[in-house]
C-alpha cells in the first residue's frame, strides 16, 4: 500500500473534486492512498501544511501566493498544482436590504442596477452598509470590493467590514448584524431557501473567468514528491471531468452530504433540489475546463492586481510576484506534464 | 519578563479544558482577561477589550476571523497562540514554534509546557513590536530628512547661499531652540512658504 497522504478540505460545495476523487476511487486508480481531513478554517489549512500535518489541500485561489509572500502569516513557499472550480461565489443581501435596493433600482435586478442603488442609498441609510467576507485573501473579498468599486462606492471608506465564518453567515444575516456578504456555495442558496437572503450578484456575472479554489501543496513537498504530485493532479482532473459529466446533480449532492464532508448542512438543498432564485441568474459552479484547471501565471496576475487594489500588497511585492514568484506558485508546467497523456474531452 | 502587563483572551468552546488552562495560566502569573466560549461577534469583542495575546484552538472556525481582523487593523497586532489536540507530536510542536507567530500547546495543561510557549509568543510579540518601532523611527527619520532637504533648498533660494551654509543655519536654529532638526526644518518651510 502506498504511503498515506492526508489532504485537507473546507466543507463547501467546491470541495467536490476531492470528495469525488476519493469516493469514486480515482485516487486509488492512480496508486494513491488518500484520507481527507475536514478543516475548520483556511488559516488552519495553511498552518497544517506548514507543519506537515497535511500533505496537500483545497485552498482559496489567492492563498498559495499570499502564503509565499508571507502576507498575514510567516512566509510559506507554496504552489497551486491545479485550479479546481469557478463561479461558485455570490453576493447575497438580507431580504429587507435587498428590497431597499430593489425599490431604489425601480425593480431592476442586474448587479449594476443594484450597485447603483446601493450608492444612491448611502446617504439615506444613516450608517455605513455592513458587509462580511470569510477571509481577506479570497476571491469573495475581491469580488465584493470589485462590485462596490464598479458601483462608485469606496470599499475602504464607505463600507463597514466584518469577518465571519461561512457557516455563521446566514445567522448573522437573519439577525441583521450584517446587510450582506460574499461567500461560496452552499451558503448563498441556503440563505435564499431559508428566506433570509436574496442573491444580488452571482460571481460569474462579475468575474466569470476567475478560478476560486485550487489544490495546493508546499513548494518543498512538490520538490520531494514529484510522482505523487502528478498522480494527484491526474486524479483530481478526472474528478473534475466526472463532475462535469454528472447529469444527476442529486447524486453528486448525496456524495457531498456524506459525513465528514458537508453532512447535514446540505439537507435543505437535497430536499428541494439545487435551484433558485428570485431575480438573479442562477449560480453555475464549474469544475471542468482545461483552460481553467491549468494553474496559469495569468490567473496569478489577476490576483496580484486584486491584492494591490485591496491594499494587501506593496507595489514592490507586486513587482516581485509578477517578475519572479508567479511561475513558482502557479505550476502550469507540472499540470501539463501530468495531464499530457490523458486530456479528457471537454 | 513582565507577563502581568499582557492581557490574554482565551477562546475555547470546551469549558473543562478552558477552565484548566485558565487555572494554569493564572498560577504562572498571566492575566486572562476574558474567556469566550462562543465566538459570535468576535471582532467587535476583540476591538473592545484589546488583548495582547489571543489563545485559540487550532481547529476553531473563527481563526479566519482573527486573521481578517489583523489584515484590516495592522496597527493592533496581537499574536495568536493555538493549542491543538493529540494529533501533534513534539516534533510538530517544535516545528510550529520555530515557524513563527503561532505556537502549539498540545496536551497543554501541564504548566511546564505552557510557560515556554507563552514566553516564546511574548518574545515574538516584543520582537514584532520593536521591529515596528524601528520601522516607524526609520519612517520618521526619512520624512525628517526630506523636510530638511526641502528646508535647505528654500533657505538657499531665499538667502542665496550654498547648501553647507543653509545646513549650518538650520543646525544653529535647532541648537538655539533646543529642538530637533526635523522640527526646525518644518518651521522653516512653513515660514518661507508663507512668505513666498
């Protein structure tokens, strides 16, 4: 039996490639012996990679770069072996707050119209709008900032920011502690189903091409385990393809609902089927697209721009990243080597 | 080391473990100002009580919340020490401590284990602060130097003198008024710009 690999995931819908690779035996086919470890936070995933408690993990797309640069933590040179998903994030507002924007926008529901409505409401609100995200180095955070900026709102001075774990977002919304948030699925659909929130903008209407989650290891681990890296990439790539071919979303949800994956949090989605919404376009979470799955430094350049705009990166660090770090962090070379012989049909 | 001046906030949802840990910390002379079981509204809470050190379980979902807060409020760095359960062996703990800001306390209720870990967190806290202070000082000095250059330039123009002469004038003013060169430079700029 091969040496056991421990891979971390955070219970969100987009951990699906890891779950499918394990449950459908795709890791095993590649000669890998994998256990999946459910983790409570992104910080914990990063630290456990650092301390060798995890071999690899699902990560937010900006995290390998942030960790390599030592943003918010001791520097940990990390790399993305593959991008796993996109279009699974959305901006959701509480029902009363959404209604406010909806009326201001004369019944229009496009992200642009609702954004302008928010700008017009700023002076009438009597306070700053309160928005929450989970983690500073995340596409959720950048997506929300981007929507606000495009609506003519200064995210640094005109918004009151909160940080809340995904599973607590809906409660915070229901208790009116926040007006809205940007988070990954299922926490947008669930808010809609439970009657606490309405989706203002799904991620794909704002930044459709951007991968949200990646599979990452430390650069040292990649160096020491080239064969395992290739096998992991192949298994996960097949899993992404499997999901794209899976006509029966219910079957996929049932797989994800297994403990310890997402378990009971998914039950409302299982009961009603996975669809919605009032007004907004439905979410189109996507796992398979060779262009997207390949972790290209171009994806990294987009992230560097977002980090700069969010004030997380100095101009000097941005230059360092663009000139030197991106090829070390986004290992398109390893991805292409590993998948050259397989290439499932798109 | 003056641990008593550092305030510790403990976040742990296991009451028994928390109680034992608080007891140990207190016998070691640390001040636990608050213990939170549930972390609802954590950020508001931390803003209010401003602890120096936050002890939080490695596997607490609010760790991301704390990291978000330190990303937003860079002025209030508070090192976070984590204690994890059985999965960490001593090798891991050592690696964790060497890795930087965070530290583990596995089976952490033994006083002799806690002390070095908190001390190391405090040492990191102090190193970080002294680094920040140095950085601040360098910044101030840089700003001061720019002001001095600007003041010199204005003096040279105003008094039609060379650079050495202008610098001597500034230094003399500073000595006469028993003020720092930067302060005098700022005054000179203000006056000369008002005249211009």
